C-alpha cells in the first residue's frame, strides 16, 4: 500500500470511531421501564440508607428518609459507619465508578441485596433495574436496549459529567 492510501484508510477509521463513539448515548443502555421499576425498588431498599436523592448521608437533618424512621437494624448499620452512607450519584460516585463497566456496577450492587429482605422483595432482576435507575439519576439517557449483567459499557460514557444528579 502506498503512503497516501494508508493515510486515507487511517482517516476513514477515525471517522468510524468518532461516529460510533456517540452511538451508545443515542441508543442508551437501559429502557425507561427498567429505570421506572428500579426507582420503585430503590426507594424500598437502597434508598432507606442512600437516601431518596441518592446523595448518601452525612448526618444532615434534611436527609430523607430520616434515620429515626428506619428499622433498628438499618439504624445500627448506618451508625456502625459513623452515620455516613456513600452517595450513588454525583461527582464523588462517578469518580469512583466512572471508569468501571455497567456490569461491574451491577455486580457491586448485588452485594447490597441484603436490603431486599427487609423490603419483602426477592427477585434478582431488581438489582439490574436499580442499576438502570442509578444510571438515569446520573444523567444517562434511556433507550431501547435492556441493561443486563453483561452490559460492558463504561459508566462515564453514559452518564453526564455535570456532577448534578437529579431525581425528578
Ligand atoms: C442499611 C443501610 C443500607 C442499605 C439498605 C444499602 N446500603 Fe449501600 N452502603 C451502606 C453503607 C453504610 C455503606 C458504606 C460502608 C460499606 O461500604 O459497606 C454502603 C456502601 C455501598 C456502596 C459502596 C459505595 C462506593 O462508592 O464504593 C455501594 C455501591 C452501595 N452501598 C450500594 C447499595 C445498593 C445498590 C443498595 C440497594 C440494593 C444498598 N447499597 C443498600 C448502607 C446501606
């Protein structure tokens, strides 16, 4: 191949990479239905401790639900970490999880399945749905693909980098 045709091939490859690089956000990696189901489950499980805004706890009075409204077991767990619960949205969360894959996040969330028992939930799909909801609050757009335990998209390629999560 001549030098010139190599350069042409190289240019064409970069165009393909640029175009396909934008695709995931257009398509989304979870469906609106998954995020909606995830929200309902989140609020009964993780949300008890990680709060309804997903911003975690630092012991501030405005955090919802109030610690005093939780079960004895939940209160003890939170108190054993000095009343602090890490956020599942926003800058601090994305610094920790942005470079990981969606599948790794689902796997980590699976460890928190203990909180399903108290909420009277049993299904495993709930963890995937909760992950979809967490993506949505972190600014990711829903699409037609379903999130699965094998979704290998990088978290930060889906979330917005604004660091201002919102629960609507
Ligand atoms: C009873 C309170 C409680 C419940 C319910 C709970 N968590 Fe947590 N979670 C904590 C506390 C406290 C920590 C910090 C200590 C630790 O890492 O174990 C934590 C840590 C985490 C972390 C690590 C954060 C990081 O950035 O490394 C993740 C992820 C997480 N929880 C997700 C969840 C998910 C998802 C659910 C629901 C399925 C959930 N948690 C339910 C209290 C809770």
